[in-house]
C-alpha cells in the first residue's frame, strides 16, 4: 500500500496547537482528469511561542513541479519531501510559500482528494484528503481564507464550482475558461471543495432572515436534473427551519449542492458547496421509495445544518468529531420531527440507535463518543460518534429544556464563531447558560458501552408502599476501562388500575421533576406511599437516555402498556419486547406470543391509529436486532423462531390484514402526502404477511403490475421473492428492464437479489460479482452487493458451508487496494462474529486472520485488528 503499514497511534492526550498556521490560501487549478496542476500560495505564520519549530506540511502522492519561498525559488537543500509531507528548512518567521504540484485524478480510486466521477472532477477532503491536493497544514484547527481559481477545458468542464462567492469568470486561449471564488469565512482545509463538469441544475432564490439574497442550486448530470426537485425544496425548508428553530442564517451569496454517482459516504458539508452521494439527491416517485424521500430531506438538512455546527464553529482536533456530528444529527432529527411526525421519527431513530449503535458498543469495535486514540480517523465515522453523540445532545436538551438549551447553543456559536472548539467548550456553554454542574455528565463522551438500568420493584399491599430500585451498570468494553456511574435523565410513569397516570412524585434522593429523575449514583430508590394497588410502571419515555432497560415485565403488562401508554416509543418498545420474549424465551414466556398476537390484532383493528405506527409495531425486528439481546447467537434457531412467529401472526390475523390491505386503496395512494406514505407502509407490511399464506401470491402479483410508486413495486417484488412465488422471476426481470439505465434503481434491484432469504442467494451474488453489474470502484455498488449481502442476508451470507464468507473475503483485498474506507466498512458487518456458534466463528476467524496478514491499508488493518481483539 501507499501508506506505511505500522502507523502510529494518535492520542487525544498528546494534542498540541499547530506550530505553524496558514492564514491565507491562493489556489490555482489547471484541471484535467489525467493530470491536474495545483499552484498553492500559502501565507504561513509560526506560533510566536515556538518560532523555531520546523515548517512541516502534510502531503501524499504529490509530484513536485516548483517550490518558492517569498518569491524566490527554493534550492533542494532547503526542503525535504517524503511519503507523508514536505519540510522546509531554515524558516522561523511569517512567509509566503508557493508550490506547484501535479496530481492524477483519473487513477484516484480512493475518492479522497481530487477524483473523477462520471465525466466530472470533484473533491472529498474530510478527514485528511486535502493533503492529496497540495501540501498543507492539514488539521482542523488551522483555518484560512481561500481564493480559488479554476481553469479547465470549456467543452469538457463547462461548469466550474468552488467554495465561497463567485468572483469572476472568463475565457482563456485554446478552448479553456476560468472561474474564481472567494470564501470570506475562514475554514479548515477539510471543508475545501471544487467541482468541474458538464452538469445541469435547478435553482431557487432564498432571502435570509437578515435580508441576504441567496441563490440555491442543486446540480446533477443533465439527464438527472428533473430528479433534483425534492432536494431543492428540502434545502429551502432546511434553511428556513434553522432560522426559526435555532436562529441560524446562511452566510454566502450562493449555496450549491452537487450529486455524485461515486462517493464514499453519504454527503459532505463543504462550505457553500455540499457534495452528495447521488442517492441522497435524486428522487422521483418512480425511482425513489418513501424512505428515500425522507432520507434525502434529512441528509440535505444535516449537511446544511453543518454550516453552523461544523463550519462556522469547527473542531479543534478529530477526536472532537462528535462535537459537530452528534450536534448536527440532533439538529437533523429535530428538523424531521418538526416537519413530520415526531413520534414516528423517534421510533425510526431509536430503532437505528439500538440496531447499530448498541450493537457497536457491545462488540469488539466499541469506543467512546470521543475516542482517546485512533490509528485511522476515517474509521470513526461511526454510529457511536453520530447516533450516540446525538443522544448526548438530546439528553442535554432534556436536562436544560428547549429555551435554556437554545440560549446555550447561541452562546456556543457566538463564542466560538470562526474558531475550532472542543466538547468542553460546548459543555461550558451549556453549564453557563443553565447554571448546572455537568462535570459528571461529561463522562458520556469518554466512557464506552451502553449503560444498563436494572429496575426492581416491591409493593406492600398492607401499607400501599411501592418502591422502584434503579441500578445502573455499564458492561466492560475492549478498552478495559473502569466504568463510572453516568448522569442520566430517566423518564418514568406509573399507571393506576384505571389506567390513569399517578401524578404523585416519589420520595427519592435523586433530583427530579414531574415524570423524570436524574440518576447520578450507581443506585437510587423511588418510593411512593399509600397506593391502592401495585401500579403499572413505564420507563424511558422517548428513550430519555441511551440505555438498556432491564425490567421483567409480565406479558400481560406489556400488552396493557401497549394500549394505554401515551408515549408512542414506549408502546412500540412493548411490542419489541413481546416479540423478543416470543422468539428468544418462548418456553420461559409461553404467554408472550398470545399477548403479542392479541395486541397486534387490537392495533390492526383500530383504524383511528396512525397506520405508520401500526406498521412499525407489526413489523417484526430483524435477526440482528434480536441477536443484540443474546449473549450467544444461535443464528439458525433465531431465524427459525422468527419465521415461525411471522407465520403465526399472519395466520392469526389473516382476515384483518386482508381487510386493512384492501381498504387502503391503491388509488388514493399515489402521492407523497403523509397519509399516503403511512397507508403504503401499513399496506406493504400487511402484503408481506399475507403473501406468506398464499403460494400463488395473488395480491403481490397484482400490486407489482399496478404499482404507481417505487415503494409499492419494490414491496411487491420483495414479497414475491421471499416466498419464491411462481411469478417472482418474471417480475424481477420486468423491474430490471424498466430501470436498466439508472444506477440507483439498479442498486435497489441488486439489493433484492442479494438479500433474498434463501441459501442459494450465494449463487446469485457470485454471478453478480462475475458480471458487468459489479463495479468495485463504485462505493454504492460495493455497499449494495457485498454490504447488503453480509448485513441483511443471514441465511445466505452465514451459510454453514462458509460459501458466503468466501465471497466477501475473495474481494476484500482488491477492494482495499481500490478504496480502503469502503473495504474497512464492509468488514464491520462481521462485528458479532465471536458470539456466533463455534463453526461459523472459526470460519470467520480464519478468514480474518488470513486477511489481516496481508499488506493492508491503515483503514482495513485497524478494523481487522480490532475485530480480532
Ligand atoms: N461530514 C460528513 C461525513 C463524511 C465524512 C467523510 C467523508 O469522506 C471520506 C465524507 C463525508 C457528514 O457528516 O455528513
Ligand atoms: Zn455530519
């Protein structure tokens, strides 16, 4: 590999301010896919406290053409170039360094720095990609003001974009043209971006609350431009919402968003020029599902909100990553919740948190929200940093309340605008605005592992005394650190025999307000006196803290809570608990299955409920979410029991499901109104259950033929494939023909093929990997074919003969050479391997060891090493 194998570990404790800063940057690009030249003029300043520190700039894979210091060519004796950077010797005062380098976008398959996607050139610089463009002090606490000039062939690259405000453009000789941009806001180099290509756009004007006129543009390849409408409208909604809810306005004359077919992650918040994976931009009713539409709005919001939480206030160092990501995820969650259904959004977010982050925190890749060390920062764009990070912000919001929280954020933004902040800076603002002591709360950032809260109760019928004993405990994580009690807001409710909420506050040593206690010690007791009967308790409404609840509910109590609790999340959790008890503890809990079936029947029969909520409760958790509740994972048993439960639900409610399916008429379902989306959701859950009992798959066939949305077409196809219906192959072929040209819809088709829950799906994956649809340089395709196969097809990927594992490991070494970040991410699908049965674990371990012994990128070596422990 082009990076040294034994790379040093970087530690938060070793942070030191930069010895040299760049204050101004002038970049001139002569763009060409084959060979681009970059001229960089950097105004450099030494730290006055350390004037003798060497001038060291980061740089990788750069071909030096010229170098000059303060206008004078620099002789070779005055500088040194090595594999990771440039050292200029004998400077100790402010200076101007000019370098000219050649870089090769066409062969840049890592998609970091400047690369080619389709016919366009574009950049990705977070976290450390800028050093692949030019020599620079590539760290987030070095912010500079940029002027950028782009020069390129006018025919090949008619559109030229970079950060900031346009500052001139014109023609050059021999068919070239130029465009200049000035970004007045100082920024770290990870927020630099440029795009050059043949692109079309949709645009709209926006006037900010402080009266600035902004042109908002969404760019894509010309044929895709009509599919940018939803992204454009989502942007305008995000801009308005951030003004209203957080008082944050946009700060440049233009805001550009560009769709890229080749993109390693989801999207990137480059200042004024967001670059997106095309799947989070392009949408119409025929090529995007309802979930895609929602995800697009949310990712658009996320990247836009970074303009303040990330760009205006950036990070001191990469350990603080959650400072921007956790806060921005919280902001995007609130955006969706304010615009749509808050209850459904919380269920979605908690499902993701529990299935991804809780699992991560319980496995070999567990790490604190603010890691103490890393060898490759790209491996820390994780569910823990993002989703648990957002939960920490949510807890602060709960503890402080909306108004004080808002004041605290205003203080944080005002104090650190244009600067590089730390988690402590955010907590200081929260503390100052609220007057609260957050010293213990800060542990959430540095302690890995999901806390468990064990609740035990006692009721004395003679006195009516009722006690809840709450004990928190965080299980050990691979770092071996000692776990301390956390400060966490614990919401609760008690219901009396008439299903009324008991308003009396408990006696307790914990700080409290109605419906919530703040746990700080390892144990607390809540005590009520004189209750007429044992009440029914409910806990963690809205998931008030990212913790696992341990309370041994009787099935009948879960069924009752599912009816009476006011918090939708708790009701949904009751259904989840009943499913888990039925699948995992069938013998110990024989009453769980009938209680679940009765509860689902009641939900299905109640047409006053939001169909989306009913659909969420009726959708049985996937195998991995169930496995997360087990110490050892018996995959075969889990699969069998889960399937049996689904069959039972389908059998018990055949009539109700059919009635709901038929009543939610497709004629009324064509649009994107919330009612249509909710109806489709329930209808498709019902279809999936109904098709289990109908080998001819009549309804699914009809739905596939008549579908007027991609959501309905895909749901019908998935139902046909799951039961191997007679018409499944023809439907699959018809779908493929209909969408053959579009890579994103092809990914949908491939997802169905590779996740078909049959052992012979391995053959289909093998065929795809040998055919023209396999494009290992395209991250979306890799994620679709190998990622979905490994994560979402337990039956085929985890086949006992190891054929599934072999497919993944056949490709991983090559993928690692192409794009290390993508390769490393595929490995994370193996996170639970040690908890699988001995045969499977042994096969995976053998593959992992053989893989880890190869010369690997830092990314893959790090993940493989941690998986092996
Ligand atoms: N900051 C982006 C995530 C991101 C991270 C790394 C990337 O390239 C390797 C790209 C994007 C976000 O939170 O959306
Ligand atoms: Zn982000």
